[in-house]
């Protein structure tokens, strides 16, 4: 998880998954704070999905999922109860 304690933030241990995630999250947040725009998201995602149309599809899906699917899921959980 990106929200590790201060000791691990000061000296991350690359053998710990949460510390590795924190380091990558910190890089992403630095890039975002410097330029909070869609082009920054695309540049960050290019490391994961180098093919631009694959990346565009994944990013579009993530927006769709966040905007449409999650509100639907929250509604259904409210209507039907949690697991």
C-alpha cells in the first residue's frame, strides 16, 4: 500500500511489496502535482501499456468503471446488502 509508516517512507525496503508500491505511488504523485492533466496520466500509463491504443482503451475503461460501474455497485449493495 502507498500509505506506509514514516520509518518505511524514509527508508523503503525493496523486498517489501508495500514499500515498493509506496515508492511508485510517490513518483506518480510527483508527476501529477507538477502537471495535473490527462496527458500526465497517459505518460504514466505508457510505462504499463506502451501501445497507445491499448493504453487509451484501458484508461477509457477505468473512467467508465469509476463513473458508471462503481455507483451501480454501491446502489446494488445498498439495495441487496453487503457480502
